[in-house]
């Protein structure tokens, strides 16, 4: 059984991740809520310094 995780990020509080979530769904993926991480953080911040991205890494399963 495969497990699909999604990381949706926007850069400003004026933006939302809705379009990203819709694109994931349109591509045929059904993401469980616990495997979907959304956050607002600048793209200039390294991935390992993003709290949401690190939560996603913590949730990955072997």
C-alpha cells in the first residue's frame, strides 16, 4: 500500500494553499489530513528551517 504525503506552501498571508490542494486532488491523489502539511513561509527559508516541512518529515513512515 502506498502512502502519499503533501506539502503545500505559500509565501505570504494573502495567499492560500487551496489551488495546490485542488491540483493534488485533480491529479487523482486522496491525501489523508494527517499527511497534508500547509504553511506560510518564504521560499528563501531553507526547507529544514520550515516548521511545517519538518513536521512532514517527522510523519514519514518507513
